[in-house]
């Protein structure tokens, strides 16, 4: 199981009333709309790969663990503008990494954010991530970075 200490130890005051779970059927239209709005990865969307953060019935944010043949990829992370800066993004990432049982990567144009969560840049990654990186370089043009969680994986758990 993945060790989440680096993320959870830095968690700011936890908001009360927040629930982290798989998306309900009703959330799905809004998730797709926000993925388009924030220009996030919309390829091969599948609701079972997502974690959402909700307050009651209100969707505040979401993220995804995209399955590749050789690895998982953290992607499509977003928090609604009015709810940013409250640790929701960090907690969604922690929830997603809690389910990881193989190498996980992120291709991102905001490496400074993920560095705060304990991710580090890597130059070594499998073909699926190379393909994603090439696609991002074409679309973003802004020099995306590939990162991995700095915490180690424990084997045999
Ligand atoms: C990135 C995003 C998910 C962060 O969500 P969040 O809930 O605000 O994140 P957290 O509350 O966990 O962390 C907020 C902290 O990160 C910092 N932060 C946010 N974006 C950052 C960035 N691009 N670079 C560095 N730090 C950043 C904030 O300044 C804040 O710092 P503070 O705690 O010192 O005030 C949110 O800004 C978002 O939805 N952005 C648009 C979509 C996007 O870019 N997704 C990532 C695609 S790889």
C-alpha cells in the first residue's frame, strides 16, 4: 500500500462536512463539463477511475487515477474556483493514491503544486506516459513535467 504520510502530514485544517467517494451517476455530467472547462485530460473517461469531493450534494472537486497497461496516472484533478486553497485538491490526491498498487505518474504543467504534495520530477517513465507527455507538449506547449510520488511503495502488502 502506498504511504501517504507526506501528503496527509501537511494537510491544513480539515474541512468538516466534506465527503470523498466515487462519483454518483448525477455527478457525471458536471464532471465532464468541468473537464472541458479546465481543459483537462478527457480521454477514455470512466467513472470508476474517479474520486469526487462533495459537500452534501454539491460537487467541489474531483480527480482520476487513469489505468495504463504498465502504470497508473494521476490526472484530471480539479477543484471549483470558490473552494480552492482549502486542502481539497491535496485530499483528493491522497484518496486516489490510497488505492494505488503499482507505479503512479503525473504529467503536469503545474509541477510546483505537486512538489508541495511530495511529488518529484522523473525522467524515467513507461511508454504510456511518454505518449501522454508528447500529447501534452503539443496541446499545452508549456513544457509539461513528469512526476512521481517521492514516498516509497511497500511490496507484499
Ligand atoms: C490545482 C488545483 C487542483 C489545486 O486545488 P486546491 O484544492 O486549491 O489545492 P490545495 O488546497 O490542496 O492546495 C492549495 C495550495 O496550493 C497552492 N497552489 C495552487 N496552485 C498552484 C500552482 N499552480 N503552483 C504552486 N502552488 C499552487 C495554493 O497557492 C495553495 O497554497 P497555500 O496552501 O499556501 O495557500 C486547483 O487549483 C485547480 O483545480 N486548478 C485548475 C485545474 C488544474 O490545473 N488541474 C491540475 C492539472 S495537472
